[in-house]
C-alpha cells in the first residue's frame, strides 16, 4: 500500500491501526461502526487494484472463505470495494501466528500435536469440499488463548485456494506462493489435491519440533530441496524417537500417492511416533555447539498482553513469503537460469513494430490502384467512329459544347 489508511473510514469501517503488511495487502485493526465490532480488515494494495488477475484472486479468497464454516477457520464477515479499494473484513484474532512461536524455538511434542491437529481438521474439511489451500505455513496459522481453556487455532489467508486446480500460476506463468512449505507438484504446476496441503503440514511438523523449516538457504536452494531431495532427518537436529523421521518422509514424499490418506492420518502417525518422547518440554538439540535459537517454550503459554496475529517483519531463517517465481526447471537443473540467451526488454516491442510496418507495406502494394491501360487508336488528333442507327459515321466528335450566357 502506498498510503496508511489509519484514522480513515472505508465504507462502514473505521480503521484504527496497522496489524501487518504484506507484498499484496495490508491488514488493519478496524471497527465496524454499525455493530461496534472489532475486525481485521484486509485491504489489497492500490498498485494491484487495477490488475484484473489480482482482483479475481481477491474475490476468490472472499468467496472461498465465506463458503466455509469450521471452528478452526477464520470467519469472514464482509467484502466489498469502496473508493477503488478492495477489502475483506474478518474476525480479529487476539493472539499470535505460529511463526512467532516457532521463532522462539522448538515446541514440545504435545503442543505441536495439539496445534497442528486442529490445522489438520480444518484442512481435511476443506479438502472434503474439493478445495485446496495452497499456502499452508506457520504465518497463516493464528493461535489464541482467549477463546478456549487451551490454545485455539485458526487457519487463515485463503487467497490462493483453488478448486480442482493445478499448481498455482499467474497468467504470465509465474508461481505465486510460499516456497518454504510448497510441495513439488505445486512448484511444477502439476495437478494437485489435498495431499499438496498435507506435504506443507508435514513440513510444519518438522518446523515446530526443530524451530526451523526442512530446507533453508536461498530461494533456489529451498526449491531445489523440495523438488529433488529428501528432507533432512529431524532426529539429526533434535533428540526424538527415530520413528518420527519415517512419518515425515512419508508425509513429504515426492510422489503424492505415497503420502497419507488425510492430514489427520499424518498427525495421528506423528502422535504414535512421538509417544515415547517427553511430551511437555521441547526436544533437546543434538548440535549443542550451535547458537541458541531463542527461549525454549513448551506447554501452553501464560496469558500475555495482546500482540497482533499478523507479522509485520519477516522471521529469521524463513523466506519472505509469498514470492513470485517462474516455473522451476526439471529436477537437477537450476530453477532460475535459462539456457537461452536473455534479450533486452525492448526487443519484443521493436520486433512487433517492425512486423507491423512490413505488413502495412505488403497491403499497400497489393491493394494500390493500377494504372489504366492505353486505349486503342491514334493519338489526340485522330477521329473516332461511332455507330448511329446501324451506320458508321466518321464525323469528328466535338471536344467542347458552346454555352450561351444571358445578359
């Protein structure tokens, strides 16, 4: 957004302040002045309002979210366009996103299974309706302690959700999403289903128990890892039963048919694998010489002052999501290099202009009027014969007609 809307009115919403900023939108804390209700107001960037594709995606998000009624999915209240600005009004979740909790260090097995079990239920319900979220990541999982005895989870941000789709692409062929947790078929633009979200959920299990995602480094490193490498063993980072490695390898199989039948099955398998581990404390790290990753927090945290569940700064070790990427190359090749020599940006317009000029010249040559052929007979002084009443006369035709003028 080029302008902070805090203090302004957008329709019947009074904007109270910024909750979080992203590359495509800004989320505000706002008040519905008709009902006196606090809401989270997601406003699309002004630079994208005129983009028909982004407008379509924004409306899709509103419709997909409004069609879902589940305890673990953020309720949508309203969406509209006012003064050229598109917005979605949602429940204001008083808490933090899961990415903020992971930033503080690994979570305990019990807490990981409790939080991600709720995410799995929401995803399976979504998949049962033929929808695929396509952007499952810790930043889109909101955690609050204000609505239940324990921690309650909301799955948010349905901007990429599709029904019966292939890996998401813009009309220019760009991949739009979060590569840190993206499944191989999503990155390649292949057919996808609920198992694509399950892959991302398995990566989140890894992140919750270790404090870091499976693949780190540059965007290229992360994508190549998802496309062609097994995730590193979790037990090489933290001390947990080896069975958890088998669960995560199955959940992140490059072949979707080798994954679990549902997200709930994945979490259930992880629960069995972790049964022998201490449940209430984060697993100890094996690389004792590594720098600390922040305070280790386990169990249900104590009530804290309100912190918005919308991150305003990227978390260390995590890519800034979402990003736009060209479709990656096949496994083993670079996803960011091309064998073809790159051409300057002006090449295509100049080529198109030259082709247009050539076409115009060809059309002029084809349709230009031809010179009339010379008429038979003599030159200008010769007489012509005309036939009148069946006879031929050689009388010279007059070349002028006298005109009488009246005085």
